[in-house]
C-alpha cells in the first residue's frame, strides 16, 4: 500500500500505479487536465512512464471552460 497527497488530501492505493492508471481510477480520462508531481509538471506523453511512489504529492488541475 502506498500513501499519496492529492490536491492536499491524503489518499491510499493498494499498489504503485502510474499516472495513466491514476487518471483512469479517478474518472479523469478524456478531460483536459494538468498534473504536477512533487512540484514538477509531468508531460502528458510521459504519464505511463511515471510510477507514483510512497509520499508523492500530486496536484491535479482540471481545465474548466466558460466565458
């Protein structure tokens, strides 16, 4: 089990997952989002390569349209 902080909230996962899996688990697939891991923006093309580890801090920003 690993523990992460996501947008300031502590979350637990059964095992290490990559960012693509995190997006799927949180119903964010297809949404316009940006993800910051430990203070650095993760390029969308690298989501599958970045496995989350114990203590990681994620900030997930969802783009909202309007005007």
